[in-house]
C-alpha cells in the first residue's frame, strides 16, 4: 500500500459451527466474522454485503490488490487455489465500489502462465480493462522494506504494486500445509514477497509469518472454504472436503481462527490455539483467535 499509510490493509443470527457453542447475537451488534453458505460467487457477495458492502473497504479511485492462492497449476476442484468465482466476485464488487484498478496477484511456486490458466483465475477475472491477473516472480517487481515489529524477519522484498496500492484484500483458499498445519490468510501473505526460502531456512517459519503480518495487513479477508484441501497440502492432490462456506472478516487472525474450526486437517479437528502462528498473532495483539467470544453472523444463499 501507499507508503504514507500502514501496509494494511446485521441482524440477529444463530450460528452453529463445528467446535463452537451455538450463540445468538442481538440485532444491533455488527458482526466481526461472517460465514456465508452457498455457491462460491453468491456466498462471497453475501458475506461482503453482511459487512455493509464493499464500499466500506474500497473508496472511489482506490487501487486495489487482491491476493488469492494461485501458486499451483491445478484446476479449482483440487482446492489448491482460490476458486475463480470467489475472486471474480471480489473484483466485480471492488469495481462497483469505484476502484480505479484491481490487480489480482501472487508469486506462484510453479510456471506462472500455467498457474494463471489452470487455476481459472485469469479467464474469470480479466473481464474489465481495469482488472488484471498477474504472477510476479522476478526481483525487479519487488522493493526491500523494513519490518519494524519483526522478531525474526527484520526486512523483506515486497511487491511494488502492493506498496503503491490503497487497499489489500486477502482471498486465500483453506487448505492444509505440511510445514504450518494450515495455509490460510496469514500464511498466504508470503505470496506477496520475493524470497520465501529465508522464511523456511533462516528463521522460525511461524514467527516469520507473524512478523510479515505486522507489515502486510489486509483491509478485508475472504477465505474460500467452498472446498477445503484436508490432506496433501499445499500442492495436492489430497482429500477435498465440500464445505460450501465463505469466511469474511476485517481481521485476518479472526478469519483464520474461524476457518480452522470448519474442516479437518490430516484427519483431525484443531482449535485455533493449536496452530502456532495463529496463537502467536493473538498473543502479539494482531487479532483475536477466541472466536467463541466474537460476534459471528451466518448467512445462506
């Protein structure tokens, strides 16, 4: 986002979700998390609407970066990449809110063009001259910045297009990961930096993820849990669970915490505190993982 700003980025509802108590919230309380049930596109639209619409996050003339998962050259049904209808809906909502440009971007782990094509994201999201889908792997697209609140990660190379934007929207797919247990919003922020090897090689990975999330803070997080990669992550193939859910929040830690409770990971259920980087982010004040104490609204389409 622009250097002058931080790199950041209702009605009564009865919610019954795996691992949570049933909770009923008063009509006047604004939700902190929305869980929408339905098809990927309609559920995404409903989730954003439940927060008052995209105009809450995107203003007239804003340059928007949307960060999905598109690191693997796999079709959407493998659940290794964000469903194209989720991202297409977000692009449409941003443009409708007055965005001057919407850039859908990732630093793919496989061949860029294959990833953009096979994931379905390029064809789904380039429907307007103001929207573009790109993969950026060359260092010339990055700029070194300091991480003032970093414990292990003191500096890193961040996409210039992000630094020059006004709004960051995170749109990860919910999947398991062999190194961190799950890959959701926080882990997905690594797709906006140039050198991910140092995260694995030179630092404690979970600490470095949290460090990065003190710098890169999305204004809106929309987690694609329409289908979840439960085993074989992050690249698959593996067991795919059809959940038909979209999780949205203005706080990525809370969104990740809720998403953890929805699926099974390597055949087991986990609580947010059992995911190291979520626990660390909660303890460092980046967001709340105690979803049982948050205002959650469930909508269906």
